[in-house]
């Protein structure tokens, strides 16, 4: 449905498709992630060397570069 609304040239039809998508998501209790901020990750000041990738939450979680500075 998202691809269909992207291809739709008529603004009124596109809006109707978007409202249908919104209604389905609300009925299913789904929350879509539009943007994942680095600031949303909890970090302590004594945790050093942690690098969080911007484009994915799955890359770069290699903990051999992380250390605790207590």
C-alpha cells in the first residue's frame, strides 16, 4: 500500500490510501520506526569506545572496542 500511494498521481486518492494505511496500523497497534536517533540509546559516562551506526541497529555492535572506565 505504501508503494501504491507513492505511485499515485492524484493527491486525493493518495491521501485516501494513506488514511487506510494509518487506520490499519492503528487497529493492529503497530508503531512504525521512522527515524532512529543515536540520542535514544542509553549510555553511561564510564562506557568508552561504543560506536553506534546511524543506518542500522544491527551493524557495528562489536564489543571488543568497548571498555569500562571506572
